[in-house]
């Protein structure tokens, strides 16, 4: 018993052309609405500290690096900016006995990076392993 009339019937098929058109429109929409940011440089924020208070250290050597490149060890100017002269000043500021002092580097925001690196190398040459940086307190806005 053949209940089909007529010849062979067409098989149902999925037409992919409208699907491709819709996908193309979606891709074009996403490309037009997406923003591409090109950054020319890095933004660097200076460190801030929100600590309630630093523990007091009995022995400190404060090294200040100014924007002009001058270096001061315990408020005394260092003649040269080279590593050896800074190391001699750090050795002279070191106490003869007692615990190893902490070297606190207080560098200006506009100070050359090389001057800060020179201070760190000088601390290493002087045998001072405990080095830290001074930061500003976080300003409340």
C-alpha cells in the first residue's frame, strides 16, 4: 500500500544563506561598537601607605634623593653621586655596635631612577641588607 500520491516528495532542508547573512550582520555590529584603546605609555602611581603607624626602629639611616639629584645621608650631603661615595657615607653613618640599621630611601617623585638604584647598590656594598622606601600617607578625598 502506497499512500503517497504523485511522485517523490522533496526532503526538508535547512537554507544556510539567511543564517550566514544574520551572522555577518552581527559580526559587523560588534566590530563597529567595540572600542580599541591604544595606550602610548604606562601610568605609574606613586605608592601610598594606609598603615596606622610603622613600628619604631632604634637604628635608622635616612637617605634622601632630591629632584635635582642631590643625595643626603642623615641630612648630610654626599659629595659625589657615584656608588662608592654613597657607600662610604653609609658606612660612616652606620653605628659601631648594635643591631643592623635600616636604610630608609626617601626619594623625590621627580628624582632620577638611576640615583635611587645607586643608593641601593651602595647599601649593598656597605653591607646593609635592610633597605626600605618611604611612602606618603594615602590622602582622603
